[in-house]
């Protein structure tokens, strides 16, 4: 066999070995990408669940604050009404009311 043919065959054998190694590396990368995809899906689901829980809790807190504000609004209107009544009676009317 001539020297050039042996060198060519050796180079082909080396290239085949390197190709097999690359093929194996691509299989590893594919596997890692699949695992990463599963993890991303899991974290997306977890994040979605947490956002739903946050929304429910946020709505509950807003309802509590709304109830407190409505209560304060009632008191404000009662105090304004009492002030208006006292203002309409005037000092002499209050004095008569307190003395009897």
C-alpha cells in the first residue's frame, strides 16, 4: 500500500472517531436541553400558581381595606350631620337643650 493511501485511511479513521465523539456530545446536549425544558415548564407552572395565589390574597386584602374605608365614610357623614345640626341650632339652641 502506498504511503499516501495509508495516511488518507488514517485520517479517515481519525475523522470517523471524532464524528462519533461529536455525535455522542450532541446526544448529551439534546438530553440536557430536554431536562432544561422540563425545568422551565415546572418553574413556569409554579410561577403561575404563585401569581394566582397572590391575586386571591390581593383581592382579599383590598376587600378588607374597602370595608374599613366604608366604615370611616359612615362616621364622617354622621359627624358632618351632627356638626350641621349643631350649627343650625346655634349657641342659644344648644344652651337651651343642655339646660333642660
